[in-house]
C-alpha cells in the first residue's frame, strides 16, 4: 500500500522535537507504525537550506531529499534510516500559526 497526495498540513500532527532516534521510535509506537516507516517533519521555509543543503520546498510532502549529515547527527529523529526526510515545507503564507511555532522552536534549538 502507498499513500500520495495532499496532507493535513499540521492539523492532525503529533508534534515532537527530533533530538533523538528514541523520539522517532516513540512517535511510531504512539501511531502504531512499523519501525521502518519514514519520519515526516514540518520544516520552515527559512530552514530548508540548512537542513537539506538547498531550498527544497515540498508543501504536500511529495519528495524525500537527503538530510545533511551534520543535521542528522544533531537531530537524529528528523530523518528516515536512509538519511532522507519526506518533509512538509511550511511558509508564512501556507500556515501562519505553524510557521510561527517552528520559528519559535528554532530560537531555542537551532532547528525550525
């Protein structure tokens, strides 16, 4: 089985900070998902280049680019076991509240 297409864009999401693989594993347990299922982080538009090395927008989570090695080391729960992340890019115009939340998290942690 495979899913594809627009997502809930943060409206049904469980929010967690990806500072450990344990957090990713915990999220999978809470959602009754297999260990190999990919992480799907929300990333502010302003942080895309930092995370992926280039501005790789993906409003509807259609892509899974490779996360930069230094980001994977600092935030191991952000990426899938193959080093990719099927992310949702979030801009101010897309979701103002979620975007503001991601930027506030960035001020405390260095990751938006």
